[in-house]
C-alpha cells in the first residue's frame, strides 16, 4: 500500500488539535515539529518540570501520513475546521512508498560502543564484541537508549568507577539502563526509582532481559536507606528541587552523579548543592555536562 505525507504550518495553539484531527480522519500517524528547526529561530523544548514556557512551538509543522487515495484538499479543509482554524492552511504532499516499517525502524538503532568493555545492543543485533559486557536494550517508551549524551556521560563514569560490592540508587531511572549497567559492572545492590509507572515497568523488563538483579519502584513508594553511589540523569529543574533528598541518600564518602544539565546551568547546580558537597564537572559532550561530588 502506498502512502501520502501531508505537511503544513500552523501556530502553536492549533497544532495539537490539528494533529488530532488528522488521526481522527484516518491518518496512520501525525507529528508536530518546530517549523523553524535548523534556523536561528529554532526553539529547543526540554520539557523540564516547572519550566514557565508553554510546550510546543509558535510556528509548528504538522506532518500526517495517510493512505494515498484520499482527497487531500477536502481532508485538510475538514481537519482545519475541526481544529478551529479560520482558514485552511497551505500544504504540501509527498508520496511515501510502502516499506517494512519494523525493519526500517530497527535499522536506525545500531549497537553503541560505550567503552572497550561496555556496549549497548538492541535485541535484534548480535553483540559486536562477545567478550564485552552487553546491555541489551530496545528503544521504547522510557527515556534512555544510550544514544543521548547525558546517558553516555553517566555510563562512561560508571564504567571507569570501581562498583564491585557497592550499592547504587538510580533516581529517575527511565529505561533502567544506568541501574542495569551498574549491576553488570559489579554493584551488589541496585535500586531504580521513577515518577513514570511506564518507566518502572520498562526497567523491570529490561533488567529481566539482561538477567541482572535490580529493583525498580515508583517514586510514590517509600524510599529508605543510603547508598555508595547515587546517580540522577534528569534535568536541571528537578535536580534543583531534589538536592536535599538526593544528598540524604548518600553514605559517608558516597558519590553523587548528576546529568541532564546544560553547560550554562552547571555553575548554578554546583552552588545549590554546596551545603552538602562539592560538585565539579567531570565530563561534557554536545553542550551537556556530568557533575560528580563526594559526601564528606
């Protein structure tokens, strides 16, 4: 079956309603993008809790994938009316050939080399180095496939840090990748926590797939105890709020590892955590930093 991709621009107030209208009219998918992406007017959306900016973009591009036998003019008019637009926006059409979408998606995710002894390997691939530690992890609903710089920074720190016999807390575990890596690297007790129940479920499945002993809980459950290592790869706003809690989970001499922090946010985060410990930038990549400090 052949498909048709329809692309049009609208304002941020109507973008979501327009995408929903396309889905209601039989679209296979509908996505919303920054219409100014790749230009000086591009607006990054990090989705940090507490962020004052409204989600979405002032100039949005909506792209819908539809069967190629539809009457595009009538459909766009109907969808625009459903979304509350006063006029029908101009649009472009592009034919999309039938493909094996599963194979296409899988082809975009190759094994990732973290270090000489640590790889991230999708389940449909063979581990490139059978002698290395392989984290079997498929792209899913939870953040953390290992491709993002913040995840890589944390993984690299864990890989070069002796973890054998130590306890570790992964706060904001996402897919569980950091907790699973710690368990494979010798940590004796690993606990992951996330506010998203889907992330907790994904983490448990990934731990089972990797045959590691790690516990994952929802953030609403009681969290007691202290740890040799606490890692939090979240974002700057929650890390600001969580400073007392995260430092309270540290044993004497324990390491606190923070990421999800942009370079220009590092000094502020370091200052916020100063009452408990001294953080410093241990590594950076693509505008993101990893901060590490040790409790006295």
